[in-house]
C-alpha cells in the first residue's frame, strides 16, 4: 500500500556544516518544483535568512521531517520528535552516516519520491533510562545507546546487572553500553558487539574492556528490563545517551534501562537495504549484485 504523499516537510539542519546552506536551499528549490511546502526550524532559517518555527510548532505542522547533517544531528532530532508520529529522513552531510539515509546528491530524487508517496518507513525502538536515588528520579530517552563510564577515564567502574529482576553478573570494566539495534553499529560495534538488524525488538549489553575476559556482549529481548546498581565507592559515574546527553550517577544509584514506548519512524529509500549500508559504511567486500 502506498504511503501518504508528503505535502509539507520540515527541515532541521546542522548549522556548523559547510554544506548546510546549500542543502537547505536545494530543499526549498525541490519543494517548489514538486509542490511540497518547506518549513524551517529557527536555526535553519537563520542560515538562509528565512522564516523559522519552534520545534514543537514545526513538528505539529508537517508530514515528514528532513534532517540535514550527520548521525549526531539525526539522533538529537529523533529525541525531539519521539512523541510525534512524524517520519524522519536523514540527508548525510557528514562522513559516515549509518542512519542518515541519502547523500545530498540524492536529495532531489528523495523529495520527488516523498511527494509521490514512494517511500518506506521503518520503526526503530528507543531506549528509556531511569535513574533513582535519594534526590528523586531522572528519566531520559535515547535512540542509539546508554553508556556508563567513570568521569575519570583511568578508573574502572563496578556495576551489578539484573535482567527481569534476576541477577546476571557484576561487571568490572571501563564501562558498559546498553544499545538498541540502531545503536549496535555505533559505540557498541567498536567494543566487539554484534550488529543487530535495525528493526529487531532487542537490546544489546556490551561491557567496555571488561576485567574478566568471559564477560561477552549479551543480546536480550526488547521487552526485558535491565537494572543496574552502582556499587559503594563508585562515585563520579556518568551515563551518556547517544553521545550527547549526560546524567551524573552516584554510588548506590539504581538505574532501569528498557525499551521506550516512544519510537523513531525512519524514512527509507526503496531499493537500498541495510546490507547495502553495511557494505558501504564498513568497507565490506563484495558486490550487492550476486552476478557482479
């Protein structure tokens, strides 16, 4: 069944990118060509001296959101849009780009497809982290991962892990990563974690340089509840979400990490698969054409 034709599209751009102004102007030109109204957030509007909207107003006014930047810009925008059903299309202005779907040279074709409803939408799970201590409760949201480390990078952290209220192990490591399938190709990948297909309903737990070599990455069902207790003397621990948002953690704090009710709806271009992305971004050998 065809998707909804996109008649109004929002734009969020990475303001420090050298290609941001070009990408915004090209989006506006393509919008005019294909009959799509283009609305800019305030930061993007300043770059081209146009009219801009606050994010809340923008997200309530559009059919889809174009994210011009790298994966970092996409992650930050995904958290902003998490409570809406607005699908996001990432246009890669950076160097790697696992979740930014198209290059700037493919922008016009992508806009034409959006206008025709010729696109696919993937639903990606997100991760909630709840931190409880004597001072109260803090709750945040991530698309990629939650990373627990010591602020002093020369010190290990000791963490007790329970899954569905069953004690699993006590990690002594440089840190711990709990990642979504989307985040499995981020920090978790560099620790030797598995690559999860992005639409799976699962979470991966990856210790960073564990003291015990038998502590290996662990994949669990997305509906499992992961609890982390910070041991005595473990001061100055920090939880970092998507590499962008941080929460200070103290000894005896209790953390709950679980699949969020919020999701990210990611627009995919037909004909390009996740395996195409892996081959391209990770430099895997082999052609996508079995006869090539």
